[in-house]
């Protein structure tokens, strides 16, 4: 289903962005490729700098400070990803800050690459961004991913529950929360999630991969906010210790000192790629700061995303690296969410996959299946199967309420939400109702689409004939199911109990038309929407 990107009503839902200016103070220290450096720029300002570092480690998703390392030399290897730097200059000035890098792990950095580790996996996600929201506010990111890299968007990807855990748990474990023993805080006999579940990154680790998982807002962590989190550090490179400590410093919103939160986040991901270059890696970074409670300023991260992709390209990583660019769900709050389109967008997050040329060459039939599946109903459970398929492993868990598929297998074209384990109020699939092709409204809609074609071809009038509508072949109206329109929110904090007290009205009517034009007898399909109040017509891109 292609929803209109902009309507007159949609434009009223988004306020102008007011950018935040971070501190002008220079960071005295930084990391690169697992090593600690003192900034020459800072020394020009304050004089020679001496530092001591306090390594910070994860301790059951809290933090522990290790013994201070004194008189740290320029270029020394860092021993933990997160550390506190305490420095003084000859001029008497002092500097204290929390930093994050990528500590080189002796075992992980053995030179021999495991024979079965053929492909890297790099996942990069945003909170609360529908397919349309990414196209609206991150156009450079989307265009580079699709047009420069050749990534593909899963056009029928549908959520299976309410909130981030219900999106990421199926992707990372193949399970949903209601299928496992208790992991929620303040519940009897609850256990940490890693004592109950095997996360997919552990499967990658067993195959010799360096693993990385990071979120930028520890206080709403996917597996730590409502759940008990991890008993043991889940991956080799884990951002939570840094986020826990940096949030205590109460920096300005969207800033960590003189750097934007997004810059810090991408720097950490890119340093991991540098430090682990030549080694198999599974990396997943999930960013929320600009998107969790509003999307007006998310465009500020557009250039940074593209810069990271270009950097990855410069390292020749895309030869054998899967890039998964995704979101968990669309906006769950705000004015847009109160409309029918907003409810549909909530259920249709952005999800794109770049399949590297090495895989396409090794598995041409699987890649053919993938290309067919981008326009078929898919879910987070299918992504888990796909990650296992990349490892050439299989899922031994077989639930009775759904069937999941790797995107490299054949997904049935007739697959329904029920088949996929999607409850009716989460299903964005629309009901189809045939409309007479002789209906005057249908004729007007088809002529509007043809007019839009002619406008696009206006600069080529010396080469192209002006098109006219010959006939409408088929017309169907697409109607949301009542469960979607009546769903207001979850009654509980865990997203398990639905509140069906809403009374959302359809403000747009959606039609799918198949028609023929002359000259040339060309046949086209188009999705068109009409504003029921104003009568204005919108053609989906």
C-alpha cells in the first residue's frame, strides 16, 4: 500500500525544527581504532595535557569503575570501550568527561578469519519512523540507500505489536514477549532476558563474529526499561555503560558536550568498522534521540547518515556486508497518529535491506526470491529467519500461530495477516471493495492521474504525445479494517491489552486503478487518494 507522502492536512502536523547548538568547548581527548589520543587542537589552547583514565565496565546493565590508569600516553590502547578521562594542563586548567570508543579485544582480533563467516551484517535503525516519515525527513538517506547503493525497501513490512520491544525482540530472538517466561521488572520469578533467550548476535559470535549493540537513550532501553535487561554483557561492544554515565552529566538535549548525540553515535559505529576491518562483524545501532517524541528535527541527521554510508563504501565494506536500514514502527503519539493515515503509518515502519554482491553471486536463486518478497507481506519474525539464513542456520522454534520465512525463500503471495501472526488491530492490509469502472468519480480520478503524467512529460512535448484516458479497466476502493480505526492505544505498559475506544474517521478515501491511455494503448496502475472534505486528489509516489 502506497500512502500519499504529503497532503494539505499532513503539512499542518509538523512544526519547524529549532536546531540545538552544542557547546563550543573543545574535547581534550578522543579515540580512534581502539587507541587514546590527546587533541593537538586542545593543547594549542590550554598547553601540554596530561591525563588519567578510569575504565568503566558493564555490571548487570549498571556500571562499575575499575582502577584508575595514570599518566596515559598518546596512542595507548584503551582497555574498555567506555572510560572517564580526567586531565589537567600546564596552565592549570582541568577537563573531565566520559568517552566511548572501541577497545581492541585480543581474542576477537586474531588474524585468522573463521571459514564460515562470509558476510558482515550492519543494522542501523531509528525509533518511530514510518516508511513515509523517512522519505519526508530523511530524503538524502533514503535516496542514497536506494539509488546509490541499490538497497530495497520492504513495501509490505508490518509490525506485530505495540512499541520497540515488540519490534526488536522478534527480529533478534524469533520470539514475542508473551511466548517466553517472565522477564518484566517487579514481576514474580522474573529473570534477565539473556537467561531466557538466545539472541541472534550470540549465534554470530559462536561463528567468530565481533558483535556490537548500541542504543542512545539508556533510560528507555529496549530490554532494560520494562524488562530486567542482561545478566551478562550481551555483545563485545556495548554502548549502554557510556549512555548510563554520560546521561548523569545533564548535557543540553541532543548534545554530549560539544558533539551532537547523533555524531557521537555514528562515530562509535564507524570506529567499530575501522577497528574490526577484515574481521566478520554483526553490528546493530538503534538511534532514538531525534525521533522518539517527535520528528521535526530528524532531518538534522540526514547528512550524517549519508556520510557514514560513504565511509563504509570507501572501506569497500559493501562487497560482502548486508546493510539493514530500519525502524521499529511509525509514530505512536501526536496529531498525525490520531488520523487514519497516521494509524496506518504506525503499522508500516521503514525497513530496507541492501544485499551485497558477494551474496548475490553466491546465491542467485535466493536473491531472486528476495526481489519478489519486497512486495509481499513481511514481519519482524521473517527478519530473524533471514539473519539465520545469512549464517546458513535454521530456527528450531515452531510456533502454532504463525509461519515465518527467510526473505531468501519463497513467501506466498496470498499470505494474510493471520498467516503471519499479526493481530487484526495491527494489520495495515486494507480490505478491497470493487467499484464500477463507469462511476463518475473513478473516471475523474483516472483522468487526474493521466494529467499528472502529462505534467511530468511537459518538458518532453517535442518527443512525446499528450496522453488521454482511453478506459478504466478495474477500480477498487481500499478500506481500513475496523480494528485499526478503533484501536486507540494499549491499556497497559507492556502493550498486551488493546483499547478499542477510538472513533477515528476516514479523512482520505483510497483507490487503486488500472487504466489504459492513448496513443500507444499503454496500461498503468496507480494508487490515488481523495480528501473527503476538500475533494483534493493525491497520487501516491
